[in-house]
């Protein structure tokens, strides 16, 4: 069992690195972010604003297609300088709804078109690249189908490009249309706020590489072209291109004071599917970009290290599974010693610090909002099995099927998803989650019998986390149609 006694602390140490990264980003935010959070919008005459193309990639979005078309059609921008592309790959009635809605706005003088490809090759990346080949704008603003940008979005973003010739990409903060819908949506928005308020600001203001988040942002067209364009060899085409752009010498800007409202998934199966896609795409981006990052002469070593930690962050889920599986054999070994888990404090305490800081920055009632933190911690651990499988796929294959996250047109606490045609069934990863919950429970029992009491909180946390995620997914799948989630 010598191998396990070496492996266990190594896994705990590796996990602690990702927790330490949260502390580092929190420090960078407190040092740089609060001082330079608000970046004034440069003053540019409307007559001098450049042409812009707005792209909305769409795939089977019956519930939200009319809403997003109305939102982008209402964008305030000089006449004749705004082109809107609805990039429709749908296979259902979304297409008819999109054409009808776009026609209404064209009658009002809006330059909007619904564009369809012959196939869905490349999924979202393919749609964006194909649309850009027919785009007239110098700048490309991208929104997913569930986004509702404010009318002044372009007026708050495009001027930054006009005064910064090497600015290639601008990302804004996401806000949420259905944050209050359910405990699950409240937990997700808590995590996303941590990313958008603390992590993105900390990275960008301190000169670290940052990522485009797929929507709610603007690209300089020349930056996309000179950085290699949209490619479908990773499922995170946004992360991939944003890193390639920065490696090529383009600048990125994050604007936390400009927000883009979006919908977060109310269904556990949808949340897991989204996380799995991000995990697989991140690992593919790591494989693709690690070499160029290490060889780059533009980057300092601190930038390279933080970039690699960022790209590899989903590895933490695979490490969590390995650590859990190694714990029980260690306890059963002759002369078993207390497994060293002290370093995991960094892993479990770093992210909550980021969440607390973000809520204090955004909301006067931040204390009340932190009531979602326990569920967030449980789901953050409980999705580890599905994400670990996605990590393996990302490390062993390129591309893959782009599983869209279903949207249901939820506003605040209103709306329902249970009777939607996009409602997802229970994912097969629930079987693994139940097995891991039982395995953790057995580990807790062995820890008690062998007097390794320090292992009990770790095992109890994993039992609760995997049980919560699997239980929520199964209960939601059994919910009758037409009844909104409470």
C-alpha cells in the first residue's frame, strides 16, 4: 500500500493548488479590481461609430427565439451600421418563429436576416465562422439565444475599440433573468458571479490571460481572422479563440459594469450537461494551447503558470474522484494512517471567499444571497463524476457533439420548464453518483471503526454531495408536467 500512501497526499496537494488559485484571484481583485472596476466609456460621436454585426447562433430555441430577436432588434446604434444575423441551425419550429419575427422587424427598417446552413458542421463554432463570411461589420457582437442585451449595449462597448487599436475582444458581465427561480438557479448565479466579478476582473486588471465567455461580448473582426478564426476542435471555441488571440498579441478587456442578462438552467440534468461540455472543452483547449503558452515569448512566467492553472481547472474534478476512491483502500490497509487531508482546506475555502466578495460587491442583501452557498458547495462536488468523465474525453479526443443547454424563457420566479419538449431525462451519470454516495458512506463507516475520525467529515461531505445531485436530478425527472419547480 506504499503507492497509496504516496498517491493520496499528492492528489490532496494538487487539489490544494486550485484552491490556492482562488485565493490568488481574490487577492488580485482586491488589489486591482476595485480600484479600476469602472472604466469610463470613451466619447465617440455617433457618426463616427463603425459598422457592427450582431450574431445570434440558434439551435432549437422555441421558448426564447422571439425574445432574443426583439432584444437585438432594439439595440441603439446608428442607422445603416448595424447588421443582425440569426444563425439558425434548428430542426424544429424555431425556424418558422425566427423568420416571422425577423420579418416584423425588417418592416420597421431593421437590417436582420435569418441565415441557415446546409449542415450543422462545427456546431456553434461552425455557425459563427459561416456567419462571419457574410458579415459586413468591422466588429462582431455575439449573444446566445437566451440573452436579452440592453438597448445601449453597443454604445457602451464599441467605443472602447475605437481608442484601443490592439483591443481584440471585450467581455461583459452576465446577469440573470431567473436567478430567483429556484434554489438551484440561486446557487448557479452565486458561482457565476464569483467568476465574473472576482476572477475575470482579477485576471484582466492584473495582466493575466482571460477568456471570452461565449456570449455577451464583442470581437474585432480582424482579431478573429488573424488569430486563426473559430474552430470546432474543442467544445470551448470561446476559450480557445480568446487564448489564441492573446498569444498573438491582441488585448482583451473585461467590463464588469456592463451586464448582459441571460437565463441559467433550472434543471439539474441541464446544469450537469453544461458543466460537462465546459469540462471537455477546457481539457481540449489545454491540450491545444499548453505548448504555445509555454513557448510564448510574449508572456511572463507568472502569466504562463496562471494560464495553465486556468485551462486545467476542470482536472480538479478527476482528482476529487481519485482522492475519494483512494481513501477507502488506505483505511483498510494494515497499519493504516490518518490520510493527510489538511491541504484540502484551500480547495474548499478558496471558492467561498470568491463568492462572498462578489456578492458584497454586487448586492446590498449579499448576506441573504449567501444562503445558496451550501447547495452550491454540494452541487460543486456532486457533479464531479460527470465532469471527470468529460475530462477524460477532453484528454483523449478532439471535438465532439455540442450538447446545447435548453432554455425555457424563465423570468424571476415565473415560467415553467416541466412541460417543455426540451426537458432532459436522467443522465446515466446519476448511476455513478449514487455509487459514489454509497462508497463515501462506506468509507465513513470504516473511518469510524478504524478511529480515523478526520476522514469522517470528508466522507460525509461527499455522501451528501453525490446524493444531492443524483436525488435532485431524479426528482426533477419524476416531476409531473405543467408544474413549475419550487
